[in-house]
C-alpha cells in the first residue's frame, strides 16, 4: 500500500473478496497470505472447474486467474464466467509474455495481467486498481500516522519521530519500518520483507534484510527500550516497549 492509499472496502463496509486460482499450491498460498494482509477475504481454487464453483459460491470482487491449468485453462474459465453474466474483474497470471498472448487474454474479457515471475506487491497494486475502476471498492478514511509505543510514522509526510525526536531515514529504511509498523505485534519473515520492501520474486538475499534491520535499530532503538525484536528462526516483530 502506498502512502496515499487507504483501506479499500465493499460499499457496505465489509472486506473485499478475492478468488485466487492457480494449480500451484505454493503460489496460491503466497498470494492468499499477501492479500489477507491487505485486510481482504480470500478463497483459493486449484483448478478451472473449482474456480467456476467458487465464483458462484463466494461472489468475489476480483479474481486472480492463472492461464495455464490442467483441466479448464484460464481463457475457458473466463469465457464461461462471461457467458453466465458474471463480470467480475479478472487479473490473469501468465508465464507467457508475447504480445499475442496479452491481446488474447484482454480480448477474451480479462481486465489486466501480470507475467510470472512477479512480485506480490505488483499483484496487490493491480487488484486495487481493478476494483477501484470496477466501482466495487471504496476507500475508507485512514489516519496517515502509524504508532507503536512512542514511535510514530507519518505515511503522507514521511516524518518519523520517537518520543518527539525526529529520526531521519533513507527511503528503504522508511519502507521497512512502515511494513513492520503496519504489522505490529506480528512476526514477519525475511522472505515476506524481501517481497514487500524490495519486491524480489519469492527469493533474494536474506542478508540484506539483516543489514537494514541493524540500520533501523541504530536509529530507532539505540539508547532506548527496544521496539524491534528478532524471533529466532522465524523473522522480526515490532511492538511497544514493556
């Protein structure tokens, strides 16, 4: 989520619903995790036929749909949805990046596509745009200031303070701190941090996370009660000092 963005909800205030369809369970698990962290309700399907049933039962506000699947491919799923009168916005996942494949997907009634490998952040951003354009998502007013104990971060002005003292951060340090604060009292793994802060595709060097955590600690925690905690073998968590 960018600094200017606020939480998206259904018109009735309930959580947005996203259906994720891919025959690779690891991929659907990763996508589902990222989308739930946006506060959305997520359901996953592992085949085209399961996707059609879930679309009827779940009534999603958007669908992430893999093109290549063993039973019904994504194009066939979309065709059946449109024939039944279902105009849910669809974001295609495809391993193909040729112009002809992109045109085929959009001509079939898809709304957007991302090419594998991709970052989870890109999928979230594309979905937010799709649901806004479709008119089934509305932004709620959100306080731009995140707070953990005596630490505050203003997402609009990019000002960071602890106990009233200004703290100067680089752009990457700011994004890392914002991610931790958005997930306060929740352990986030190095892999999650890499994807959300550096947009690496399900990998990357975990040592860069350790380095930037150490930078943040020197600026945020030095000489004060620590807010940033290491959970050995799992990841990192920020929480108010006891």
